[in-house]
C-alpha cells in the first residue's frame, strides 16, 4: 500500500491515510486502497477499526482536487457512486469503525469520518464541507449523513455556508461523539475501548452492533428481539449469567 497504512494491533486495527504532503487528500489510490482493506476480512481478534490521518495537520482535507480537472459530468457521477459505495462498507462494518479526527476533516475527509460509526475529535479538529466554495456539492454521502447526524436545519446551514466547526461545536451539534485533548489521548481512549470489547463475548458484540445499526429502521425493534433470542441461545450467555451468580469472572468461548 502506498497511500494508506494498515496496522493490526492485538485487539484493534488502525487504517492511516498517508499523504501528509497533501493534507491526506483522498485521491483515487487512497480510495482503492481503503476499498481493498474493507473488502477483505480483518483479523478475527480486531474489535475496532480506527481511521486516522498521518501527521499533525489533517485527518483528510477533502477529495484530491487536482483529480477534478479531468472529470466530466458522467465520470463525476460515477466517482460519487464509487465513493459512496466504499464509504457504505465502512458504515456497515461488523465491528465498530471509529474516526480519530485531528486537524482538518474537510469535504470528502469529513464524509469519510461521517461514514465511521463513531467520531472522536481532538481539540484541534476543524470539520466542514467546503465543496460549495468550489461550486460543487458533497458527493460521498455527506448531504445524507450530516443531515442524519445533526438534523436538516444545521446540515443546510453548515453545507450552504461552508462554515467549519471546531471540536466543541461539533460535539454540541452531535457530529462528534467524544472530545479528547490531543492525538495521544485519542489513541489511549481507543486502546481502553478496544480492551473493554476484548473481554466481551464476540457474539453479543456482533448482535448488539447489528441491532444498533438498524435503529431508526422499520424493523429495528424486531431485529433487537431476534438478536436478544440469539444471544439467549448461546453458551456464552449461560456462562455470563452463571459467572455473575457464582460471583466469578466469565470465560467466554467466543472472546
Ligand atoms: N486536494 C489536493 N491537495 C490539497 C487538498 C485537497 N483537497 N487540500 C490541501 N492540499 C494540498 C495543498 O495544495 C498543498 O499542496 P502544495 O504544498 O503542493 O501546495 C498542501 O496540501 C498543503 O496545503 P495548504 O493549502 O498549503 O495548507 P494550509 O494550511 O495553508 O491550508 C486548508 C489548509 C485545509 C485550509 C487548505 O489546504 C484547503 O482549503 N484545502 C482544500 C479543502 C477543500 O476544499 N476540500 C474539499 C474538496 S472537494
């Protein structure tokens, strides 16, 4: 891989965009390498996939604008659909996908973070959709995901004005889930989270995530009941309940 790096730690994987010289702008190579990672199984021990940017200036400062000059309308639509498809894989990942945002997350970079299931931002995060400054619009799911997260009114305000949000604003708007002091604190937050997940039964993690991913859909409650039943039918559940009653730590088969 040239433009991204993927590192598999004991209990979580970290995908880092590696184009510091261009503020980690997402070019065709970044997209195809992210697609490759998301199209292949992660190690069974990975409980989280973290997405981050290299360097201390940017998560990703957008789609690579230098690649726009050769596009016509049809190839732009194709590019948008391709980007949406890749980002959909991230949002539908079967382990939590988590964006660690430090510095600029703009345009396609913010859309990448929006496709992650959780967003952690440092105090130096700057987030926005500046596409309209180029007489463009967001094309990798940003018009949909931002509105779903922060509501239509705020999505219209921030997209049409191209105004950026700082960490506090993003937190209060619901774009950011957690604020950490700096990148190191973000890494520590993630390591603690991954450790907590590593003690759980893998089956209940998968079943809970699937149900939460379907929240807001017509069959979300039905899926919750179905998955509740599936959890009940596992040996791990018997072990979890038994261990609680016997006042000991559970040892799950699927850990
Ligand atoms: N696409 C391609 N290259 C980009 C880029 C992008 N989206 N964003 C930054 N870069 C490049 C710059 O061209 C520059 O390259 P150079 O050193 O070869 O000139 C390098 O990254 C550093 O960026 P620079 O603009 O010098 O940094 P800055 O600190 O002055 O400004 C930003 C930072 C983020 C405000 C500014 O780079 C910017 O506005 N980027 C574009 C953001 C955008 O519109 N994204 C949406 C695209 S649809």
